[in-house]
C-alpha cells in the first residue's frame, strides 16, 4: 500500500490494457491513495480494526464514485478483506485467489511464501492457497524477521540495497533445497529486489498477477464503470 506499489499497479494495468486494446488505450481507473503511515506495520486487534475502518470508508467512497470492482494494492491488507467485501456491493478481487489460479494453471503443488511477517505467519493469506491444494513450506523465523525488516525499512521507502538483494537470492535458493517447486512473492514491493526471470525457481509475483487480473476485468467488462486501485 506504499506509493511504490501504487505506481507499479498503475503502470502494469495500463500497459496490459494498451497491449490488448490498442496503442492509444488507457485504463479507466479511480485511485484512492491512502496515507500508509496510518497503517504502517499493523499489529494487534485494535490496529486491525482501525485498518478495516480506513479501507471500508475508502471502498465505500470509490463505489459511490462509480467503481465497478475494487483492488486492494497490498498483500498484508487482505487480512481485512472479508470485512471490506461485506460493506460494498461490488467485487473485491482477492490477490491470493489470483495467485492460486496462476499456480494451479502451472500445476505447482509445493511452494515457499515470501512477504511481510503477517502474510507469512497468519492464516488469512496462506489458507487461500492451501484450499487449492497448494502446500506451503513452514515459515523460517529468521527469514520472517529479516524479510520484514527489508520490506518495511527499505523497500517501502524506495530503497534497494545489494546486501538485501543477496539475502533474497539466498532465501530462494534455500526454499528450493527444502523442496519448493516455486516461490510466491507475496509483497508488492519485492519486485524491486527479485528478478522473476533470473532465479532457480519460478517466481509468482503477486502484485503483477493481481494487476493483470484487474486489467482482465476492465477489458472483459462491457459496462462503462471503472476498476479502482485502493492503494
């Protein structure tokens, strides 16, 4: 939900629409850019209640403005997905469901998950993959802590460090050794560090997959409504 991922979503969606619709086409979008400092490193029931309230109000505003579908441009904020979806009448496209479909198409059945602490440790994200018969390797706590720091203290500030890039390559190599067939890149900022085409395992980039699903919705819908990025 940082401005870094908002930019990536906007570029991805528009590039896909331009390629598939025509060279002068652009995506009809409504973007509400939320002050991420209000939701930074959300922990505990009270903070998650606050996050849900912020996103629900945003979703309602976007629906009232004419949006026909909603995308929450952050993996971790899908912890309150059910609460947001319950408060609007338009579909909210779930990022993990999009990832699971792509993995099923590729017949991936065992994978490693990389993201923030709550994405790697809690059920709200993992269960969306497991229910599709995708086994996820158990999280390594050293990896969880290291990656959480890299994401929040570096990538969300737009910083890219070579040491962190090497750390990620080591994490992916270790996941392969542990039996993973692929890696789910479950943080929309991780593409700053991970080259999805230059690793020992297939990388499923959740942000790009999610943006592609939003573009599919836009291109496939005949009504003159807009998809939105809640970012």
